[in-house]
C-alpha cells in the first residue's frame, strides 16, 4: 500500500504539467463541459495510445477517469494508416459503451471527438495491467512502478474476474475479443481487473441456435501493428488455419497468465517478427514435456500450472473455456470466496448480508492490507447508508483501519466514519465506537476529535444505557489532553455530575467518580474548587465503593501540587463532611483506616498551617513594638495652617463679593476685639476676692452700670461668627464644669439655697460673651483647683465692685436681705470665687 500511495504522490506532483498539456488538447472537446480533469495517471489500449486522466464530474462531484487520445500521436504514419488507426479506436469505444458488466470497464460518458482529440469518461481507474507490469508509454514521467508488486490474491482474483468477463462475452454477448493482453486489462481504483480494448472484437454471424461463427481478419505485416491484435498473444490457429474461435481468446488469456507470473513480465516465446510464429508453434508443442514445463512454468503456482498448459495448447479443442476455468480448484480459497461474496452483495437481502459480515473479520486477516483498503472497504461502504447494517459492518472497518497509516486513515476511512458518529440509533453503533476508541484516538486528527468524537461521547453520556455510560466514562480520561477549559466546564463536567447524581446503577456512579479523579490533574484549580468538590457531598449514596471514590478525589486534590486545597476549605467544608463518614456501618477495616488517615492528614495540615500563621502574626507584633520603642521622638516642624491666610496672595481678592465692605467690617471688628480685650483685663487681674462690706447701690446707678456693660458688650454681636464661635459640645462641657465649681463653692459657703433664688438680668447675648471669654481668658484652659491659693496675676481687691452693690446689701449677712444679693459674700475661711461664678454674675 505504501508503494501505491507513493505512486499516487508522484502522479500528483505532475498535475501542473498535465493541466498545461491537457489545456492544449481538450478545450474544444465536449467532455470538458461535464468533467474536470486533473492529473495524468496512466495509459491503456493498443500501443497504450489512450492517456488516462483523473477527473471529477462537475454536476455530482463524483470521481471519474477521462481517456484521451491525442491525434498528433499519429503524425509518424501516413494518412491512410492514420485513418485506419482512428477508425479502430472509435470502434473499440463504441463497442465498450454498449456493454454493461461488472468485469467490463464501465463508460460514464460516451466518446466525444474534436479536431485535436478523442475523449470519453469511465469509472475511476488506477492503471492498466501493462503499466503495472512495467510498460510506461504515454505515462507521466518519471513513471516508476517497478516497486508496485501484485499480491498473489490480487493476481488470483484478477484472473478469476477476467475469466468471468470472457465467459460473459463469449456466451451472453457472443463476442470474440481477439486482443486479450495486458494493454486491454485495466485495474480500477478498487483493485478490480476489468476488460478493456474491444478495438478488434468481432460478433457472431451465425443464425440463432447455431454454433457461433466469427469473421476472421488475417494478420497483415503491412498494416500498422497498432491497428491489429497484439502478435505475441495471438493463438496459433490464427496463422495456421486462418480461423479463430472463443478458444483463441482463451489462448491469449493463458499467455496473459504466464506474463503476469513471469519474472521478466514477458509472454512465453515472444515473437520479434511475423515469420517466427511457425517456430513458436513447435515450441508450444514441446511444452507438454516435463523438462520444458519445469523450465518455463516454474513461476506459475502449482494449482494453476496444468490449467495454463491446457490454455497454451496448440489444439483449440483441448483448451478449457471460460466457465471451466472458473471452476478449477485453484480458486477455492477463503480470500477469493470473500472477495467474490463482496461483489455479489448487491444481490443479497439484509439477513444474508448480516451473516456474511459477521464472519468477515476473520477472513480479513488472510487478505493483504492493500486488498482490504482498496477492494473490501469499497464494498463495505456501499451498505453504510442502511443504519440497520452499520453494526455488522463497523467491526470490519475498524479491523482495516488498524493496519492503516494516519494518511491512509484520513483519506479512506475517516470520511466514512464521520456520518456514523452522529447516529443515535441503533445504539450498537455507539457501543462499537466506544470499544474501538483507542484506535480512533491514535489515528484521528485533533481537530476531528473536537468536532466529531467528543460530541459522540457527550451523546453517550446522555443515553439511557448503563453499558454506554460505563464505556464513555472509561474512555473520557484518554481525552484529557485534548479538552479545553470551556468544553470541560460547560459540557463535560455538568453531564458527569448529572449522571452521578441521577443514576441508580452503582457501577455507573463509581465510574463517574473514577473519571473525575482521573481528570483532576488536567483541570484548573478554581474549576475543581467551584465545581468538583462542592458536588461530592450531594451524592445520594453511602456505599463503600462510592465513599472510596470520593476519598480518592479528595486525596488527589489534597496532594497534587497544582491543586492544593486550602486549610479554610478543609476546615469548613471537607472535614465536616468526612468525619461522619467514619461511622458508616458498611465500611471494611481497610476502608475505615483510609478515611481516618485522610482526616488526620487534613487536620494535621490545618494545624500546621494555622500555627505557622499565628506565629508569624505574633512575631510581627513583637517586631512592631520593638521598633516603636527604639524609634526616637522627632518634634514636628509643621506649623498649623492659618485658614484666614490660606487664599492670600493668590490674586483672588477681586472675586470675593463685597470686598470693600468686608475690609471695612474687618477693621471695625478688630477695633471691637481690642476694646473687649482691654475690658477683660480687669477681670483677669482681680482674681482674689476680699471680704468687704456690702454697699447698697441705688437703682439708678445699677441701671447705668447695666447700660454701660450692654453697650460695651454689644460690640461682640458684630464679630465674625467664624472667628468667635465655639463648638456646642465644648461650650456644654465648660458650662457643666462651671456649675460644678459653683456648687462646690456654695456648699462650703452655705448659701446654695439663696443662690438658687438669684434673678440675674442678662446683659447682651450671654452665649456669645461666654464663648468669647473662653477664647481670650486664660482661665478657660487652666482653671484653678484650689481657690485658697492666690492667682499668679497681680492681686486685685474686689473692693472696686463695692460701689456696684445695691444699697440694701448687708455685709454682715451671708446673703441678701429683702432683695436677692448681686454678689455673695466670701466664706469665713476666705474661699475665692471661681471663673464660672464671675461669668454667671456678668450674665
């Protein structure tokens, strides 16, 4: 078969040259309208004048062969001889077109003639027998078919086919071929030998029911040899008695047999001249002697020698006819019977075919691979259109594919298998495909596996047969290297999970787990964490086999370097699921030990990793403390930002609304603040209260004092709120602190009851003044805790306020008489007033 493919590659390399040559011959020939020709592959006919091209029918895209005769080949003969040769060739094609028989070359398109050529189309042809035997006239060059060897089974079956074809011509058509020779035998693309070259055939001229009689044309040395039968294959009676019959064709057939088996690929006693035919008759007579027979018929098989001697006998009546030759024991062979039955399959019903196909795999082992591929496969393909016959044919096809190279498999077998991979019924088709999946994977290209084989497996997982499920699951891991992430995530894993959860067959569920376990190393880590591990606790089964399958998946996921389950998943998902499995009653002691060992390993992993993490965290904290203690304190050199000057110097003065008014207001505000600060200095220096006699102040003076204070402090109301406003929270805190000081003071003085009866008259907005006092009074941030201790400021007597007291104030009393006192007296022990007391007094 390798030689056959090598020859085809050599032929294909000359396609470009052939097309250029053919373009000058066929443009005007009508055959080109329906057929497209390509490579020049062979030659045949008288003198091998017919060039055979590989072609395709344009309408149906079916393979064909185009026979072309170029008229320029006759330029070396005179006009008369040219016309004689052309007439002979036309006659042969016409006769061939009329005859239909499996052993006669089939004409698909009749002869068409143009000015430059004669052409017709036939079934696909490989070569003529003459080409195979080494004659390369009119063949593409270089044409080297010396390495192409015919197997014995090919020769044996080819001779059987030719004899059957001759029986048909002699008995049914009543036709005498007259030119049986290697040039008149063609081998089609399936390896079948077929009769060709009816250029010199003659028909029976006797009436019906009378012995056949054929007109005789004497061989003439003056006529071109191309227009006459081949001299070396003519029977002796054609020269001696000038008569011929069907026995004459059988003599030519016997000479053909000898040529095929001979080492030199030449006929017996070849003639170099017409006058040598008499001497050859004598040589043929001596063939019956043992010495000559052993010398000349040495290469012919033993079962065929006697028949060949009879065929080459000088006496026509001794020669067996075609029917007798077919029945000789030499053809009682298993291989021959197998090929014969394949040819007759079209006449059988499906029951007979199924019986034959069942025994075909055994017979195939006795056939050469080239015969299987060319001959047997072509017959098997014819019945693949019937789905009911496919389960019987597939085993034989896979047996043929087993011996194929990848190139042969892709060319001859894969195109036939692709439609079968889509069949759902009968289910046996899928079963056989799965059983031969290893062979498919080895020979099928990766892109075809993705397009045809994987979808077939998906259909198997969706089928209803547990046997199909188990085969699919056992085969899928072999596809692991060809699966991409999208196929696994969207097509494969969902089907396996669904099957595992829904099946009621224990073996199918276990095989699902085994399949997932074998696929784990080819899956992505996150796909395992998101799709595989969460589905294991959902399996509604606790049989020991199922638990061991789950255990195996966990072990692979835990120990595989690419996967590596994290401690969080182990602690939160896996261990809570595995620990209850330890107490399943159906477990054996080894199974129990396997589960507990895995749990211990997982817990040890969690403990080790988490302990390491905690140690690292503690060490980090210790290092931070050490760095903090060792770090020197660096005073900050950054001054706080002055918000008032943040936008100064940026040229934005013209964009502020009311810039002139704002400036004037700002000056007035500054003056007000200055007066306020001068007024408060009095209270800052008079921090010590000395016991004085209370002086009653008239009401008129009190009104004057209140008015003056209101006038002075009214300026505070016009100050900018953004500069003087203090947060409410701070204000409330200060008020609580002031009240606490007052309470402590009044308690010691013993007049808290009288102080609650005071009715103060507010002067202006007390909250504004209070806020301002907190900003400018140093006591707001530093309040004295000991009132007996004098202030650091210059001690000022509170006697300056005596003139402000009402006239009915009694200095000898601790409170007011008749009217609420404005200021309380100092206690006997000389306690001083707090800042909050002063503020309450002013308010």
